[in-house]
C-alpha cells in the first residue's frame, strides 16, 4: 500500500511517444531502458526553476520532529518501540505528508494547519507497510533501508503496532489541529477521507486482489494499493484549506495518478536492476504493469499517468506559483532527480 519511491538511483527515462490504447498481456521479457538527461514530455518552466529538494527536505525535517513528539515511548514500551521503528525510519521520504502540505498551501492554507493531518497520513502509511510486509501478505524482509518490522519485533507485535498506528493517526488530527485554522466540519471530512482510503473499498481492497485476483485486476490493484495514498494525501490538504468541491475532485484525480505513476516507474527501475542482478527480492513483485505487459508498455502507462496528473493541475492556473510544488512531484516521480539520504 506504499506511496513512496524505492529506488535510490535516479536515471532519466525516455518515454515512447505512442499513447497506449488497449493493452494485451504479454510474457515479460527483459527490456532495456534508454537513459537521457531529458524526457520526451516538456516540463513547465516554473517547475524547472523550483527547488523541490530544498522544499521537500525542509518539510521532512519538520515532519520528522513532529512524528517523534507524537509517538513517545510509554507503557507498554515494546509496542511503542515497534511503532516508532517503522514511522521514524531514517530512509522514509514522507511523500504523503509532503503532498498534503503542498496541496494545503496551494489554496493559501497555513502549513501549521496541515501538519497534524500530514503526520496522521504518515502513521497510516507506515501501518499499511508494516501489514503489507507480513509473511501472510507480501512477505518482504526489508523496508525503507532496514529490516521489516516483523523481522525485528515478531509478527504478533508488528500486527499490533500497525493496528495501533491507524487510530493514533485519527486521534492526532483531532487533538492537534488548531481550531482557529481549521473548522470542525473540515476535520470531519479529512477523517472520513482517510478512513475511506484505508478501508475495504480502498487500500485493503487493493491488497486483497493483489493476493487473490487474476491478471486482469492489475489496474485495480495499482490504483488501490498505490493510488489511494496519493489521492488521499492531496485531497486532505485541499480539504484542510477549504478548497471547492470541483477542486477537490481535481486533486483526487491528480493524487491517484501520481501515486500509481510512482509505483509504475519503481517497477520499471526494479526490472532494470533485475536484468543486471539475479536477486530474488528484486525479482519478486505483485500485480504490476511491468510484470503483466513488459517494460515498454509500462512506460506508455507512465507517460499517460504523467500527462493526466499535469492536466488536472492545469485547472489550478489561477493560483499561480503555488501549484508548482505539485507539478514538481509529477516530474520527480519519473526523473528521480535527487535522493534523500538513500531514502526508500
């Protein structure tokens, strides 16, 4: 259920110009990825001038401090240690909270109003990753540059840590959001949005079909496991700032496209690594566009997703430069122009 980047290298990918029509499953075959210093899709000039790394790094520092304060160790100590282990992982990029803050600021919102929800999104994100990594789910032994939670604290404690993080996120929103900055009705909509995203029609549905669904479920799995977190993050930021309903819908479509785009590009880069290194962990993948259609078709899907995300942002032209961070996230999802301390 991740919405994060998992490759620390940053190759530039050439996308085929052909727009995909109807994709037909093919047997995956090794395909090379051509690298270049430019992409085939032009980037808005403002986006090229914006320093996304400084923006992102500054927010990471602020969010990390607030997360540290939000989960103090108390009795019973072990469960809090397990919670902190995953939430405070040094390699976390904090993509959901950063997107939430950027969406809030787009509409003139104060980032202080967004921080509690941003932290809650990271708690929910970490909880979903803890549960995803369990042996009965994706059975991953590492996450964010360190051993998975259950390999350190045991399966039982990992389940409890994830279970505890979900409600802690909701409580944190209610108890820490400044009432003078965000009216109560907006908070209720934010909480409802997060509950929808993680529930049986959201990320949980995606995880189920990743385990049990057939090959034709790949689009649904990608949108639910990866698109939901991006969608929820963008929408929550807009809700906090009082965005109009039509603007919320634009954010919804934008966030979903970016969330899936991140994962599609991750899968392409993993496939390139797999070609060069016979590593079972790298080769293992769930239902992905790369696994079903191959690299070239996956790149076509990525091109379509990037165009779709930017098209939604075009509707925010009246907000001027405030929309630039959101444009930059789209290009970063493809270009990976920088890494944050080897983050994953």
